């Protein structure tokens, strides 16, 4: 929605053809003036962008239009043009991109009004580009409201609803009437866009003739945004919405199958798994602490070596325990945890000369692993699983050799 542009035309202005005919793809115009790469025309079908919708792309006499600016006289940036004042030119809009944006823009009107019926909401920002369609709103929103609103929008689309425009005096814009931010509108006349009985809003943008042409609207992202209380709603329209809906539903069905639940129960099934995972982690911590309490020790070359492998154990627990154990006299600690990768911690007492970081890299390197740390404490891992016992034996052999 663009509340900024007015409707009053004077003969020196660029006539905005898209306001009366948003389906115009090609037009002839006369060059009013040029300034470097910028060309001002007497009429144009190029929508300069506004209300969050990006500008049109296209060509003038076959040359790409790379920018649009100006409120009353619209200048078109056409690098390398050789146009002269009074010359007649042909403009062509990149129709595929524009039509997609008209679908998104009309869809955004409907989505906003349907959401507003469920909750008190304030529009923060709209961003409609070829790549991404986003609405940012402030209010109390949840997935249930999104579901209801999207169903309502698609109901309107399926039934069809004509889109019309009229110009109202500012004074006619009353509370409970068309949505408008009057503080942002400077003109006396306000362009109001209606989608049947479903929505009315002040807007200077380009819309479809009928909501049916949207094809389908799908919200494909709904997340909280900054500042707190803001929500970002990303949506798709037309064929993109259809493919995403099919893709999402197939994935949801596959996921339910993996969870061993019915699709409608998959969220509960997931939550149950999540709780089970938390319980397992807690249990692992308890058993891990027990296992770490008694670590086998042996005397090697006058050094007390404490070592052990602990499958699946939390790395932080392993490191904390290694540091504790290394406080004894002439002690070296080598603790290893294993899952899809191996993780090794080496720690020694201050009265030893041995460099833990070098020793760690020496034993991990043949397995494609590496690590880092200080002479008295180092940790690192391997990219894949290894035989943990072999690695610890290798460390013992190194200590025997006096490394
Ligand atoms: Zn609009």
C-alpha cells in the first residue's frame, strides 16, 4: 500500500498510465527532457515503486530501464540512450515480474485485512520484491490466526472478488472506513482501492482486476521480528504458492511417517520425542558423572596416567573432569568421548614438562583430526569415528618414549 502519491495531474506532469490501466505492458510516449542517463517522458506505464513494492523493470526503445525517480515528472534511467526532446519512444514493462508483484500486492491487501479481523494489528512495513514478499506487523498473533486468515484469503480468491478504485476527499476518510495513514498523505484526494466487500484501503499501487487472479496465497514464514512485538510474515502467491504448498505438505507427511504418528498428531509426537531426549540427556549426565568418578590409572615412565573412553558423553563435562584430575602430582589425563566423531582432552599437572597440544595433534593427525590449547590443557577431535582404545594406547606409548 502506498499512501504517498496523489492524483492531481497538470499538463507538465508525467501521466501515470498504470494508475488507470495496470495491465498496460507497452506504451508510446514523448521525451520531455533528458539529463545525462535520465529521460523524462510525458506518460509512462512504469511503476516507480512505493508502498513497499519494488519498481518496474523493462525497456525504452529496447534499452533497459535501470532506475525511476521523481514525483510529478517521472525520470527513467536509461544508460547509453541517445534520445532527444520531442522524440517518440516505446516503453515495455517486464510483464512477468510486474504481474507477480500485482498478485502479491493485491494478496497483501487481503491478507492484512483478514488478519485484522482476528486481532488488533498495526502495519509496520511491507516489502514486495520479485524474490520475497514480506509483511511486518505489530500485534498479538499466532499460528492459529495465520491459518484462519490464509483460509479466508484463499476463500476470497476461489470465489473471485472485483478490485475497484475511487478517489475520495480527505474529509470522507472516516474512522471505520478505508485503512489509511492520513498523516502520510499530502493530497486532498485519496485513492481508495476496494476488493469487493473484503477490503478497502488508501493505496496508489498497482492491483489486479479481480482477486481470483492471485491464484493462491500461502504464508511460508511466520517469525517474531525486532523490536519485540513485531511479526514478520513472508508469503507466496500464484504458482509459487501452489508448489510450496505441495512441497510443505509432502514433507509434513514424511515427517509424520518418521515420527510414527498421524500428520495431525505430529507436533505432539515431536514434543514427546523432545521430552524423551531431554530425559536421556539428564540420565547421561548422571551416569557420566558416575563413570568419570573412577578413571583407571597406571604408572608410565614415572607419570600417573589417567585415561578412559566415554561414548556420547558431553564434552564440557569431560573437559571439567580432566582439569580436576590434572591437579594431582605428576599426572597426565587423557579422556575421550565418541559419537559420530571422537573428542579428546589432554590435561597435565604443572610439574610435568610435556606439551599437551603437541601430543594431542601428534596422535590425532593420522586420523585426520586436529586440536589446540595450552601446554597443560588441550582438546581436539577427528572428523569421523575411530577406535578410542587404540588412540589412548598410542598416547601411553608416546609417554613411555618420553615425549
Ligand atoms: Zn495497494
